[in-house]
C-alpha cells in the first residue's frame, strides 16, 4: 500500500471528545492519513452538552479554562472577545470569573471544525453524519458500517461517544431533559418530578422555566445534594499524600478534611483545596485498591461531585431562588414504583429517614440522573464490540477497560481501538471536563501515530 492511499483513522462521536481527537490527529498524523469523524446526531462539535440554545445553560467552568488547545490557553476567551454586543446575553462576568453560555461554546467548536474542513486540513477531515453500527475486523484494520448502509475501510478507530445513555424509562410520561419540545405543553396545576439533583437537574429546571412552565418541581436523588456554585478562591498547595493515605479511603478523606480546615484557618475556602486536588485526582483514584474505589462510588461520590463539579454563579443563584420561593423542592430518597395513568404517573417514594412511603401524582418525569452504565447500553456498536471481545468493561461498569496508551483492552496492534472521554471513566477519573479531555487528546494523538507507524513497519 502506498503512502498516498493510507486508510483513515475513524473517530466515532463528534462532541467535545471526538472533536478534540480529530483535530489533534490531523495535526499529528502524516498528511497522507485522513481522519473520518462520525456523528450519529448530525451536529458536529456540539453534542448534547453544547447543542443547547438556552442562554441560561452556562458552562460549569470559567472561560479561562475552556480553550480547546492546551498550548493556547486563552483561545476561547479571545474568541468570546470577538463576538458582537448582541451576543453579550450569553456571557456573564462574575467575581468568580467569566462564564459563557454552552451554546456559544458549541459555536466555537463548530467554527474550529469548519476551519479544519475548509482550510487548514481541507480534504483530510471527512465528516460522516451517520450512526456507526459495527467495526468488523478486516486485515490490518476494520470495515466500518453505518446505520445508513455505508461502509469504509479504516486503520483503527477512536471511540469518543460521550456519556453512556441511561436505562430506558419505565413510564410513558417520561421526558428527555435534552428534548424540550414537550416542556411548553405542561400545565402549571400538576407537579413535575426530576430524578437526580446534579448538574443536569439545574439545566432541566432552567429549560422548564424557559418554556413557560410555572408549576411545582420536585427533584429527588439518593442524597438530595445540589451542586455548589463557583466562588472567588485563593490557591492552595497540593497536599503531599502519604502511602498510607493513598491506600485507604477513610485516611484519604481525613487528610482532605484536615487540608480544608487548615485552609479555612488562613482564610481560604474549601474551593481552593478541591481545585488543588484536580491534577492529583487520577493518581488518587488509581492508588486506591479496588474495594476502596467501590466504597467511594457507593458512599462518597455524590459528595465529591457537588464540590468538584460546581456551577456558574448565575445558575447557582437561580436555583437557590427557586428553592427559597418553593418553586423547586429538593428531597433525598428513592423512587420505588411508577404506575402510569392516562394523564399522569403515580410514583411511590421513600424519603430518606422516613418509615412510610409516599405516593405522588406527577404529570411528567425528567431523568436527570446523568450517564448510564455499560450493562444498560443498547448501543449496537458497543454491543457488537463487546460480543467480539474487542473491548471489555472496566471493573465498575462505568465504561471500558483501557491501558495507559488509551488502547481498549481486547484489541491488538494490528487492529487498534482507542478510547477518549467518558468511556474512560473508571480507568481515568478525570476524563469528562474540557481541561482534561483536551490534554488527553494531545497524548492520544501521539500514541495513535506511534501505534500506526509501528504497525506499518511490522
């Protein structure tokens, strides 16, 4: 095979993870190697997270942390600065930093892709608006098949498919938090139940209000915890953990609480301590024995999430106002049963600490529990890859197993599959936020290039 006819590397998924993988591969692979970027939704660059047009849906990170490129940290800020005054509605300057609407970030990513398609990498970046349903091993690569009946020979593939979908709903009155078409048809006389009280719940409340729903909202989760808001934070030095602390979840937690107390004594809030842990989080996760990681997932993860994954101050203020006014009630408990009536669902709840169950009639339920587990996934591509043994679950069912080279366990050097983004959850703990994904995309691109060079020389 000549250099001029090298088969492409496929990137499956064109949200932030896939977009970054594609752009970094274009910069790293030889010019004779195209990149095939596949997206089932047809909207490249935006994905679910950044496809929203609601200006109340703000990024959860400051604009200073949202550049797509590690070597150009102010790229997104500079892009925002070039926008016209008519778009200022989506930009919020706060004492904790500047936060932008997620739809603006989606535009930013779309423009980066457009520039690559039409100018900097014209002819090398191929966009495929179709769902990939299979990667069939063939020779020194795969035959990629799509839902629309297309097929392509590829040298390997990066699985960057975003968060796994949650399990199918048990009620016909369930609404998708990202498909808001029906939100404007809800009646204010009957409540809406939101399952989950994390960041997706905040978005769902904003969407309901933006579509005119003025009724009562009940948000339910196991712990009833709501994300904290960003605040101005002084820096705190990263702790130097001992081997004993790295091997024990209780000792690790005790040390972090000690750090928070020490910081507080110096007038530094807990925000600075949590931010100081960010570069260490993957090391902390990998250092804990598997039983300790399971304990974290079962008991501590909700507490970590509301402190680590904070929300923009305007969103935080809006949700606190909703709670204070009684428009939103947040409860800790479990959903035990759903009985569908023609016009409503009657749910049975057991609130935390209560001896008796409660029944509540709601006109709609919104699943805001976040991503699902691998065992629940109905994705045809993942199911086929699992059946063939080309990928395998990591121990906690959050995603797929991978090595330090991002290669999925089960694949070979001759037919490689790599992972980026949320599918790495469980292997890398920090793999869902922009600063982490953009850095990992750079590493991935270098490793993919090296893998393909070795395969060609073999």
